[in-house]
């Protein structure tokens, strides 16, 4: 197994931490890493490390961590995918340092976080994550939450990946098997896995299969964040040797599916 695959398979949402403060050198290193991330859409993200105690932040599902990382971005077209891509790059970097994370979009005191990051009109703070060292044992609540969303399983390969058109499932064992397997194991909101990929030669066309109720009144689409995460997993698997483009190949699409972007393997 490649070291990238090991990292992806080892990562899980960590909601129970050991109670030790994030070491200052880890905090500095992660913040510097976050600030160095370029999104494929060239949209800048502003990153903040926050202390829950200092800012009076509460995240009911998280136990034993005080430090959070939050990012905010201008709400422009493609902000969701850009944010997903960048934040997941940070999540995998944290994982490689032994630091646990959980993507949190819903279960937080959002007004308190938005105040702490000084959110301005026209900006969004899509998600935050705790940062800390995983506890040896999960809380009962964490165990129940994981069960509720079947967090340890994913849809089968044949339901997610296609060969040239949505009518033909991609056979397993091809040249992109490992990269797509890493896409399959990406995290997503409520574990819905809304990404679909059509392989055409060296091109991976990424699509969103929308579930109901994920687009909010302001037009923000959380499942596009998930597709951004999936795209980063594909790029990560290939050492980021991919070319990014947004050029809809015009394939015929099943209901509820829309084109997001293409990664061409170099
Ligand atoms: C965009 C996004 C938003 C999420 N929001 C929450 C959340 O609000 N609360 C929570 O406990 N988990 C949240 N999660 C974590 C998912 O439930 C989790 O990634 C999924 O169940 C798969 O489990 P795993 O991360 O352990 O592989 C979110 C994940 C993503 C990608």
C-alpha cells in the first residue's frame, strides 16, 4: 500500500481527544502549511486558529480539544469546491503529523465561530475542525454517531466510477484503481459521498450527485465541498501531478448530476 493510501485509510473523523493542548510547534506548523495551500481555482482562504475557551466556542460532538482551525472564503462561484480541496489537504497533513481532525459544518455554535473569525458580508466560513491528539477510546456519543452515518463504510466502486459514459461502470483493476479507491474513502457530510467520476483516458471528470436539502437559502451547496474533497484525494494519490480544468465534456447525465471539474493525469 502506498503511504498516501495508508494515510487516507487511517484518517477518520476524531471527535474524542486526549485533553492535551495542541503543541505550539504543531500549531505553528499546521497554520503555516494552511497558509501555503493554493486552491485550484486560485481563490484565497483566510485561516485562523482559535481557542474554544478564549472565544467561548462550543462544538457539542467534540470532547477533549480546545484548538480549532477555521477558514473563510469569499462567496463566489466555485468557492465550495476550492474550500473542500484546500481544507482536505490540511486534514491529510494533520493526519500525517498524528493530529486528529473532524470536518464540522453543522454541529457547532456557528454565530460564535463566525464572530471569532470576524466574518464579513460576502464571506463564508464553510467548516471548522478541532485539532488535537486522538484519545485511545471513543466516547459513546462518537461511537453512536459513527454508527448512525455508517462512517466505516463507503459505496461500492461500481456505483461511483464510470468508463467514458455514465452507462458503463468502470471495471476495477485499471490504471487509476488506487487513486479512485482514495476518492472512495474521502470524508463527506453525513457520509453521503456525492462524487461521481467518469474516466476518459487520462481525464477524470468529476460530477456532483445532489442529495435533497443540501443547498441552503443563500445558494451555498455543501455537497460541492465534498466534491472538492474528492478531487483533492485524487490529486493527492497522484502526487498532485494533475492538471486542473473546468471544461464540461457534455456527457449525458443521470438525474441530479452536474459537472464540477476535470483532473487530467500528467
Ligand atoms: C463537509 C463536511 C461536513 C461535516 N459536518 C459534520 C458535522 O457538522 N458534525 C460532525 O460530527 N461531523 C461532520 N462531518 C464528518 C462526517 O460525518 C464524516 O466525515 C463521515 O461520516 C465519514 O466518516 P469519517 O470521516 O470518519 O471517515 C462532516 C464532513 C464533511 C466532509
